[in-house]
C-alpha cells in the first residue's frame, strides 16, 4: 500500500493522503474488531450452569451455544452466547445479551450511541450517509429512526430517575452549594408538522383542520452578574431544556422538576418570563408561586402595534407617531398610560374596535408583568429570547424541516434526545444507561 501511495505521487503529481487515512482506518478497525470478538468470547459463551432462574422465578434450562452477528464501532463480529429455554413460558434467554447490553438488537451500545446522536441532529436518511462517511459504519435510515426512538424513551426514563433521586442525597448536595442569585423559568410553544392521524378533528389557525401539534418547551437558566452597563448576563452553560408535545399541566410538572433539580430552593430570586399565553401564567401561579412574572417586552410591543395597524390602517405616519409614544411609556413600565392611550382611540371600523377591545384587555391583565423600568433596576432580563432561541434550536432545526411530518410519539422521542444533548446531559445519560 505504501509503495502504491508513493507511486501515485510520482505518476499523478500529488499525494492522496485522504485515501491513505481511510485505508489505514479501515485496516485498524478490522484488527480492532477481531480483538474485540476475542475479548467478548473469552468467557466461552457465558455458560452459567444447567438451570437458571430469572427475577420472576421462571426456570430456564441450558440448550446450546448460539452465535449472534453484532455490528460494533469497529466493524461486524460474532458473539458466542449460552442459550437457555423455559418449557413453561416457551421463552428463550441468553444472559450474556443482558450483561453486555445487546438484548433484542444487533447493534452494540457504541453504535446505538452514534445512531441516536445523529438521529437527534439530522434527518434519518442524511444521517445514514454521515455515519458511513465519518465512522465507516453502514446502517440504514430505518434502523437509525428505530434506535433514536428507543433511546428517546430511555432518556425520559433517565429524567424520571433523576427526579426521583432520594431527598437525603439532594439535601446533602444542596447544603454544600452556594445560593443562586437569580433563576429564570421561560416557557413557549411552537408548532410541529404532524401526520394527518395526529391532527384529525383539531381546528387550525387559518385552516379548517390543524396541520401541526404544539410542542411546549421550557428552559431554566441562572444569572449571577450584570455587565458594565448594568445589563443582565446569563451564566455560561447554565441553560437546560425540557419539552414535549403535551398538555400545559404536564409541562408544568416537568419544568418544576427541572427547576428543582437545578437548585430552585437555593434561588434568591425566581423569575418566570413568557408571552401572554394564559397557560404560561397558570403554570407560574401553580408551580412557582411568588416568582416575579415578566411579559417578554418584544411581545408586549407587538400588542400596541396590533392596535395601531387596525386603527391607523392607511396612515403610516400616524402609526409611527402613536407607537413611538407607547414604546417610551412601556419602556418606563408606565402601562397605565398605554392603557389610557388605547382607551382614547375612536376606531372607525369594526376591525379597529375589535383590536382596541382585545388589546386593552391584554394590557390590563398583564400590567403587573410589564414593570420594565423596575425590572431593569433590579438587573433582570425582560425578554424571552432564550426560550425562543430554544424553540428554533431544540425543535425547529430538527423537527420543522421541509416535508417533515411527525407522529407525537416520534417527535417526543427526538425532543427528549435533543433536550438531553443541548442541556449537556448526554454523558450523564450514557453513564446511567451503562450502570442500569
């Protein structure tokens, strides 16, 4: 091979280092696969006696040794396993499969890890090509989808186990850690394109039938300092995500558990930020009673612009003049003046009257959540940019690409994987899985 490589350089005028790298990688993987096969079979097949009993008390009798084809990150190999059979339940069992985590699959844990990570980040068909290019492993798109969904379910189990960690353990950890100056809870929703069976009989926004299902996303992050201009600075690496296509009540429980695991009891100031969606504030009242509630400033501005467009429909200068004053008032947190300005309007159209009535109610309901000057004096965030960016990153980049349609189950499994990845818990999940 080396001789041919240098001959190519002489004949073609260049040195094909890339081809040489791939060749050596393939060769090394082949040797590694042989070594791994010998290590896995050094136990002679894991014979454990003539009779075995499982946790349910079923009795299994040794029958024979059976080989299993297994794809590993080093390449394909054969695993020798002792096979046991229960005459009563008519079920077979290879204890070795359970011991090395290959039960019910022909993929090693390392391959499943690669498949699920790629499946969480790329369309399954593209992921198939990327895995082959980057690792030399050949798997089909359907297998990537299947393993990604399975591991998404396991991530949910991992999250529940974390929530159920004994209080004594958490108390010991909590007492050893410093207080958290500010903790933020942000929530938002975004539509995920769904298959027809998932949207049947569900009304859409602009169509007779919905084409999407709403994924609700929550994030938790902390703040310790402000910059030289007094603006809040998010603690680096402090953002974690939770979410699913689920009810508001389910997300409320989920985001509360996440905040609690992040040290909610140690937070000196807890803030909930969101748009005007009632479900967000219902969760805030129920799960985070006493927290400072803040309407995202950009969303609040959209609502006085809705009034301006409806009332001053053909008067751009009038819109700009009226909204400029409302912007100044809102920045000062003087919501009362915004409300008074809306009340003074005399819309000439039904559209204008409806907009005035609707938006007037919005500002009156949320005026305590719009004390922006006061919030800024406290060095608090007044925008929900973190969770909105999260909706694009966690949900949009993977689940809202052209032509995609999801089942709720499939979407939730991918969301679980992506939340795990983007919350920097990927290694924790695989350590938990190896120890389970």
